[in-house]
C-alpha cells in the first residue's frame, strides 16, 4: 500500500505555483510536454479515491517539497505565504504573539483554517495572540513545529469544508502530507540574514527513510534552527525629552543611546523539531500507521525600554525587559486502516499538547522593591497549556447504482476532547502591578477548562452521467458547552470537454470559539499603559455588557472555471463569497482612564477581575473578545501554469497566481450601554478586519532549468494595505502601505547526483513598506508615548525587515 502511494506522489506531483519537481523525480522533469499536476492524486476536499488535482470539483492547490525548500528561510509559514497569494503570514506580533507568529487564509482569522497532518487534525498552539492587529485571537496550529524536510507535499483546499472536516474549516484546509520513504534521504544546511542587519539564521535538517522490516517504512526527520533578533524601530521619544534628559543623566550611558528601545523587530529563537512517519502493511489492504512530532522552542523578544526612574538602584541607565518562552509541542497519531466487509475503514486516535512557559528577564517588580528593598530580575510569569485528543472512525465503499461511475459512500464518527489551562506566575511576578513588561498571571487569571465534542458525517459522491460530478456532505456536531450544530456542503463539476469545465460549491459552517478565546485573561502593560484582557465569560466582562461568546456561523459559495487549452497549459478561475455571522473578534482599546472618552464600567471590570495596575501609567483600560460583527468576504482566485521546452536553452515553467479578496463589516453589534459612548470596535479594530491585508496579490513565477542549473524567479505584487491608529481614541490617522513589487530570486546548481547548492534572496531589492503616518507619530511623540518607536507598520504584508539573502547546500543519499 505505502509503496504504491509513494510511487504516485514522487513521480507525478508538480507544484501548481512554483513548478518545483520532486527531488526524486527524474521522469517528470524529462517530459517537457507534461501538463502541470497531471497524475497528482489528492486526498483533500473529497472522500473519493484516485481523484487528480486537475479533476477536483473544489479549488485546491498542491505545493511540492522542492517549492517549499526554495523560500530562503526554512519556515513553513513563510513557504506557504510566498507560494499562495491567499495565504498571508504575520510579520510582527505584540508581546508573546511575537514569539509564535501565525498566518491566515482568505483574510479570515487563523482559527478559521483547519490544519491536518496526513489527513488527521492537528492541535492548536497554546500561545494566543491577544493584542490588536489582523491576527488577534489566533490560536491555530503552529506550522513551524512541522519540519519542512519531512514534507512530501501540501494540499491546500481553498473552500469552506466544515461539513467534511469539522467546524473550524470555514476558510479552508491545509493538509500536510509527510514523506513515507523507506530508503535514502537528504540533508540540508541553510544560512542567511537581513541585508540591513539582524535576523541571522542557521538551519540544519536531515531526513532518512528506513525499512525496519518487510512491508514497512519509517521516515525520520530532524531539524535545528536559530534565528536572531532584528531591530527596525525608531528613537523612543522619552529618551529625547529635555526633562528626562536632565533628570536621568545615566540614560546617556545606556548601550546604543539614543537607540535604546529594540521592541520593533524579530524575536530571537532556537527551535529543535523531530518528526517520524511509520507504516506497516501487515496484511493485504491493511496497514498500521503512526505519526509522531516533537519540538522545543526557546525564544525571547525585546520589550519597551524603561527609564532609569523605574529601578535606579538596579538599573541606573534604564533597562529593556525581555519576554521569554520555553515551548514544548508534541503530537502523536496511531491508527489502523484496511477492508472490513468490503468497506475501506480507518480507525485512529490523535493526541497533541502544547505548553508555553512564559518568563521575563532583565526586569524587576518596582512595588516589590519599594516595599521590601529587593526584587528578582528574572520571573516566571506563568504558562499556557493546550491539548487535544481526537478519535475517529471512518469508512467508505463504492456502490454500482447504474451511474456513469460508482457512487462512493463515506461516513465517520469523531470524538474530541479539548483542554486549555493557564498557570499562575510566581509570587514576585504578580505582586501588586507585577514584573515590568509582562506581569505574571494572577490567581484569578489561572484556571483549567475542558470541552468535549462528538460529530458524525456522511458523504455521497458520484457521477450520475459521464461528465457530471456531484458530492453531498452532511455533518452533525454536539459541543458540551454550545449544543448542537448541523452543517452541509454541495459540490458539483461539469466537464463540457477535456479542455473546459465548471465547478461550484455551497456550504454552511459553524465554529465554536476556542477555549483560549473564552478563558484567556492577563494584564498587558507598557511604560505608559496598562490594559487587562478580560475573559468574555468572567464577572468583569458582565460589567461591560459582554456575557460569554457565541459560535460563529457561516455560509460559503464558490463558482469556478477550469480550462486546459493545451496539454502544457492549465487555467483555473474561482470566485467566492464567505459570510460570517457573529464573528469573534478582539475589541479596540476600551479606556478606563487616560483616553479621550473613559467608561467607569471599565474601571469596575478591572477591579472585579482582581487586577492591580501600575499607578504610574497614564492610560488604563481593557480589551475583550466578543461576537462583535458580521462580515462578508468576496474574492477570486486565478491560477495559470504553462511549462515550455526551449531545446538547448532549457525548460521554463511559468505561473501566474492571483488572489483578490475584499472583506466588509456588514453589521456592527450595538455597543453595550455600560460602555457608551465607547464602542466594542473602534476604527483601528475595523480596519484590521477590512483593510490591513491587501485586497490584491499576484505572484508571477518562472522556473528555468538548463543543464545542471536552476533559476527560480518570483515577482510578488502586493496591493495597498492600511490601518487606522490613534494616540488616545480621539483622532485617528490612516497609515497606508502603498502597492509594492517584491522580487524573490534563487539560483541553484547540481554538482553531482548527491550534492547541490543554491544562493538566493527574498525581497532582492530590499523594499520596505511605507512608514507609519507622520501625524500619528507626531501625536505619540508629543505625548511621550513609546509607541512612536514603531516607525514601520507591523501589518505590512511583506514584513518590516527588508531583504533577506541566503545560501543552501543539499546532500542526497
């Protein structure tokens, strides 16, 4: 079984966008007239077997291992973002979100995309992104715990699939198919860094295939990666304030003065990951399989500089606290599949756990020092723990009912247990206002929470007549805390000829809030601000008119055209609409003090939550998740691939991939009376939903292969992106990132059958986004706000670090 699967995957699958041929594939590379993706058998978006990507009734794109490798930084999120126009990666995050960057599909929340490993549900990260921005609330699977070298290919279903896979597949599905080689392997070393300094990266990975016994495979992959800090911030206005300069002369001796605030840049991290994929054909048509992944990340990120006035006896020149994280991530799948009474059956159980221990270094607790004469400088702020146990039983069988092709009937049962826990910080980290830059989780923040979910689905797929494909799926789910949900999907395709086909889908979806969205609670501080993230179902939340979260409900509609005008040309065009009701989003800044408008209910909510805030800050308030809006996303996906043979001049694989996506807030729920005249969503929060991601993105690709040389050129066109910002919630200024053209280039050379090398650049010409609106920076500087350090917009779709140059060596054995 596994040998046949491996042969199909290795010999046929070409990347839809980058056309990278599998490292093991020689025959496909030799056939210059092969249609892109011919023979690429997909397992995502359909319960039928043997469906090829060019015959899919749903929009799906396939990325092979070679195209994932050709992204410079060995980072799965970046690899997907650079190849898929509808997939956007987070460039910069606030607080602990900078230690676990995330991504999103079609402009929706990261939580709306389901991640599968070999078709099995992947658990989410415990490190919730809580501060403002387009990725706020993200707690999806951390893709960087899957080593790129372990991946055979990735299938990305860009269509609502809640009825097929579960309630969080509203935007689509990313199905990562691991290598199942039983011999040979590869070793890769990569190094690089940003042109303008920082981001130094070193990565080493290796994959080996073993045959522990007959009819078995064991594919093992290990990877170790280091990524260094970057700093793209401006000067903190506080260190140039004449009064501060006179009052704190020691500040001038701080290293790097006046560039003392390094918060605007990449975190530093060490990441070690391991993956094992095992299968054993113990009988005809029967296989035992298991998947295991494990990883540890040790990361730290600069936080805002503190003036010498905070702890002059310990830090006479001031200090820059650092948030630290030790994160352990494990995943294990065990299953058995085979034939029972003519049915193809698959019984499996998947367990995953992610624990992030949060710390603070180079810091101190001012109140503790003032009260006792001493304070630690290193704190344990607490920990997040998320786990998931999913057990599934699936079966499928084909029936001859007189149709052009047999009717495929598939059904399944699923049971899932989710847990989420916050551990309190050590006593010193939570004493009064807590440790500087990141107070430890209080006893009222801490807690353990659990949810169970049972689901059943059925799927009918077949061809009533030769050229018509129909697929009907229905799913029933029961949540222990939200009751029942019923969702369905209709998929169809009609082939007018071998060259032209139309396809369409209609579905509805249901997403229960993650446990992190429901229960996360913490205090987020800066040198001049202190905001409490209230859990939506806490006592404090009720005081501001929020009484828990409801599930999101969605409807998805898509219509597509597939054209194959020649045997070396493939064109797809899909238009779509996604409506989400009661969408879960983070609020804007709700002020209790220091804003242009303040609400007494906010102050009462903070007290009810048991939080003690720093008395020296000028602004206090809350943030909270709520079902604040209804949204509508409309867009189109366009993909064209052409492979050409120029004889002695080599072969070129051309590609055009474009995504247009417009998100509109169609309804804003009334602000609770307790907050008036403040609203749950301010202009900044709305712009995060509607405009912080560009509506248009186009990838133009060319992969030229001549002799032992390979040249891969990609031009990425990013449309305009924008976000509103305000100093105190009174005057809002719009920051725009103008349309940009970003060039990626890689040149590779195959030395012999074993060795190959490559050099390349992401953002070859070192393009930066437009800066933050000068009027907003002026307001921040006038107020002495450290936020003025952020001179480049963190929502930039292509990052804030400029060009990245790299070199890579690969050994195949």
